């Protein structure tokens, strides 16, 4: 089961932008593109960022070639959608966001909670019918 | 700023009481519409100022620290006139005080010994506790003159309630500012998010407009759709409100379910719930620390949802079950495990959802409160919102009745040379200073330089009569005396006021440089006040009976005081040592003592206004020993005296208003005047309230040259 991608940082997003534009790149190519140079520390930074992105499931490493080539595992639209969703989650928190009126604040209702609500609904409908007959 | 804490505290308490009523209605009476109104009333109460004070009477005893704090920090009496710390002044004057000294206990404490907390100490950091009494006095038997040291007040360095209130005010305001910034930032971010992520949908906009028209609404909010997993929501107020609908949810639901959810958001719009959110926002900013605000918000929103559900049920075309199913579908939409991060809209409120679904299925909710309920709530609002308990100054205790009335006296018109005619309100009486209420105009011939101060009437309290007002020589300060020995020191330019009523000032005198104010008290002590800071800088001891009259010498180097047992004391104003004393051995106390213009002699009037007995008037030169220089035997009870014409004559005024110009060379009266009784009382009270102005004094005809 794929891990849910976590929020990417600005630096990680910059790497993904390059991968989206180029399709694939090595660590050296990414470093040269991002820093206009390739010092040892910059190289190490990009390598670390790529490891993180790989852990988040946002990049794919092709180990069949040398040096390893990295590709983006998520497309731009999906990532932007995730970021927007995360922003919405943060901003739509009803108890904090001013001037906001929700339809429902469902929050983290479990499946069992929702099932119990449906059962309650069924029961209320039955009770209503019984009273109607009376 | 400490008034903010006072009013905020009062409002918070009252609102909490209101909340109890709202809770009962909401939880047990099951009337969400009425409960909503009551909770809104709670929020309104938090913000509305207490316009009308309800005296709680003696049965309510506010905590001493709160009483002291509001007085020392300068807070209100029942009239709602705030009294802030009058002036920050020169703290150096209080910092430069001499080190505290132990009070020598040569004798057991006199019957007057008691601990007196100086409420009016305004440097704010310390509470000055002074022990008064006869300690420390001794006599060397030298013709009645004693070498007595006057003691400095001992300071106890407890943190004053005034300081605490001040810090509470600062923290409160800072918290409000931070809360406001935080909320504004959230609003801005949400607006930016909508601007970026939301897009208009014309088809949906038309559909919502149609639904609104069907529901009887004249205007529909703007509709935008987002591609995120969010609950349908309404954001904003008035014409700027936006109905946000998730596009994915719309694709999942059928037409009836969609309409039901849209109608729910329209219900919020039709009810004006956005304005309630605005009220909540304002209350959150002001009462960020009060848990009642958050609780009230929760209750209001719960009641709103139930009312909106009822509104939808009245107008939708589907069944109750279909509406409930639509809500559950929205919940499923929000709670489905995503490829996306879980919705982080707070914890799910299952009990609230159960309650809503139950009410939907049973159809028991009234959309609007009944007419009777509305009238009831409006009446309660009108009665409760402007009210505040009169915690301070409402009881009959004289030491707590600190009623401050702002004066409209034109400070420019005031000077030590003018006489103040007091606006009369009651019948005339002939009593000592502080008990008379004057009537009628002055009877002195001369220019109309009489100033009538106008006292504004409070809506529920009659203002105490101002019967004397002494202005410092430089016009910067004014001491106002009202009935019941209520005294207020006013910084004229800033209109700051210091209530000195608790000290029961009997008499007062400014120093020539206007820096100090000497006051006489029944506890036989003369207190020297620093006018700049409003604090007591020295206590002059040595008298064995109540001080009845006090006067600074013209050069400011000496202070003379007369006592109830007929003694006169003179102190050095710099060292506070007693330097001269005379015991006049008369069966009456001193009514008025005044320095000559040259400062070499004292005119001492003796007598009591109540018995009307004529007593001699004594002229004494303190530098020449303890024997009077002259005694004038008058046939009238003298209330006040004033030196005239280069110290060759005295204006001697009796309590009944009759005044004579007395030539000191011939010991004969040379002129007669009729003065107002209140002017005589004021003149006896302070030399800064002269009997007549200098202009008038110059016009008086002397009998002969000395």
C-alpha cells in the first residue's frame, strides 16, 4: 500500500519542478540546475532532498543505470491538489476560522460512528412510522 | 486603563450568569431558536458597557483588594466617572524620600493610634502604611514649646492591588491585540486560498439563485466551487459572503440531496449568521482569555445548525430522510480514507450530529422563536445589557462613598484671589465648613468676578455640594471640598482627580511654590502632600488634639496649625521639626489661623460656630516667644480672618456672615461687610480661599494709618 505523500518543502518542490520539466535527472544534473554549480556540499544537499522525496513517494530512483536517475513519481496537478487540500484542512477548521459556517463538522468520524448514525436514522424512521400509524 | 479590567470583570460575571440561563433553555427546554438568542445575548453582554449601575448595597462586600485597587488606581464611583492615576508625576519626589524611621514609642499609643493605609499613594509600587497616634511626642517644658521630631511614614513594600490591576490591563490589551492579529491573518489566508483555489460556477450560481428565490430570499450569495474535500460552507457576511461547494461532492449526490445541502447554506445566509460570526470575532478579540466565549460559540453554532435544518425542512421538496441522508453523504465524503491526507477539520462531534439527525427526523424544531419568546428576550436584553452592579461607592459606608463629579470650572478663571460662589441647591444652614449649602448671591460691592461652577447632575445620584475650592498659587492644582468632608485634589490641566475623602481633611493650605499641600486632620496630624505625585511626603506630629486650621507661611519655610484645644504649633517645612508652640489657655479651639503677609505674625481666631460665643483674636509672633503679641476682644464668634493693607488691618468674619475690618493700630473696627457664610467656611478651611479678593481688599477704607 503506497504511503501517503507528506507535505513537501520548498526545496523539495524545487527539485520536483526540475524533474517535471526534464522528465528525469541525475543528482549532479539537479545540483547544477538548482545551484548553477556543483560543490560537494550542494551535491550532498540535493542528494539528501532526493532521499526524502523518495521516502515520501514523490520520486522514483532508477538503479539500473549509473549514475542513478531520478524521476518524479507524482504529477504536478496531484501535488498541487494535495497542498491545496492540506491548506484547506488547516484553514477550514471551524472552531478557529472566523466568519465560517459549515454544513457539518465531521472531523475524524470513524466508520463505526457513521454506521451507528445510519442505524440511528433507520430506527428513527421506524419509530416515526409507528407513531404515524397510531 | 484599569477601568477596562473593572468593566471587563463585571461584564464577564454577568455574562456567565446569563449563560447559565441560556444553557438551561438550550439543553433542557429543547428550544434551539430561543437558546440561540440567549447565547447571542450573552455575547452582547460581554461587549456592552455598564451604563446604569445597580447598587448592591451593604450586603455585598467587594474584596478589600478590589476596593483598594480601584480607588488607588483611580476607578469609578457609581456615576461611572473614571478616575485614572492622576499624573505620573515625578517619581523622584517619592524616590527621594528619606529612609523610613522607626516611630519612637516613648509613650503608649494614644487612643487615636490605628493603622491607616494611604489609598492615595500613587507611585503605585508600594502601599504606604502609616501608624498614627501620639507616639513620639515629648515636651521639654520650655514655655509650652517642645522639641518634637515629626516622623516619616513607614513603608511596607507589599505589592499594591493598583499595580496588579495595571499589569492585568496590560496583559489583557496585549492579548487582545495578538488575538486580533491572529484572526485577521487567518481571514486573509482563507480569502487568499479561496481566490487561488476556488472558481465560480455559473450553472451552480444560477441554481442557487433559483433556490433562493423559491425560498423567499431577495439575494443569493456568490457561489464558488473547490476541488478539495471540504464541507459545503458559507464564508463572510452580507453581500461579500461566498457559498463554497466541493465539486466532488456535487458529482456524488443526486439533485434533491444537493438542493438540501445548498438550502442549508442559504439558511445560514438568510438568518444572517455571518453577523453572529462577526460578533463572535469581536468578543473573541476582547475576551480572548474567557472560556465562556468559546463555550458560547459552540452553543451558538449548535443551535444555528438545528435552526437551519428546520429551515431546510420547511422549504425543501424532499423528505426528512432524504435530507438526513444528504447530511450523512456529506459526512462520508469528508471522512473517506483518501489518497489524500485525512480531513483535519477538528474532532467529529458525534453527539451533535446525533441530536441534529434526531431533530430532523422528528421535525420538532421551530425555525424561529415564538413571539412571546422574542419579546421576553428583547425585554431581558433591554434590562440586562446596560446594567452593571455598583460594586464600589454604593453602600452607606462613609469611607467607601467616593463619588466623583467632574467639574466644569474654567481653570483659567480660578485664582487664589477670587472668591467662588457656589451654586446653591438646598436650604441654607449655618454650620461649620463642610455642612453648609450656600444660597443667594454675594453681597460684596465690586466687580463681578464671582465664578459659579456648574456641577452636572448624575442620572441616578444627586451630586454632593461643592462648597469650597482652593487653587494653588500657580493655578495648577485645585482642592475641592464637598459635603461630608469629601475632598478631591484636581490636576487642573489634565483634569486628573485624586480622591482624598478617606482622609477626612479638615483644613488645607498650599505652599507658596504650589509643590506641597498641608492638610489638617482630626487625628492631630498635619499631613504634607506632594502635589506632583499625590503622595504624602511628611507627617507633622506634636499636636495633642485635632487640627482645626493650617497655613503655610508666605515664604513657605514654616507651617502653622491651630488645634481644637486652643494650641498653635509651628513646624519647619524643610526639616518637619516643631519649632514653636503656644498654648492659648482659652476655653475654645482655634477656628482660623493665618500668617501675615510678611510672615512674621500669626492671627489666631478662636471659637466654635455652634455656641456663638465671642472669643478673643490673638496676634502671635512665633519668633518672639510663646506670649501673644496682641489680643483683640471681639464681640462676635470669629470664623475666618484675612490680613489686609500691608498687615496693618485684619478682616475678621463671623460665622453668621458679618465681617469687620479691624485696624490693628487703633484696635478699632473701621469698616463693615456682609459676606456669604459659605465664603467664610471656605476661608476658614483654607487660606487659598480668601474672604475677599485683593482688588476688593485694596478698596476697603482703613480707619487710620498705623
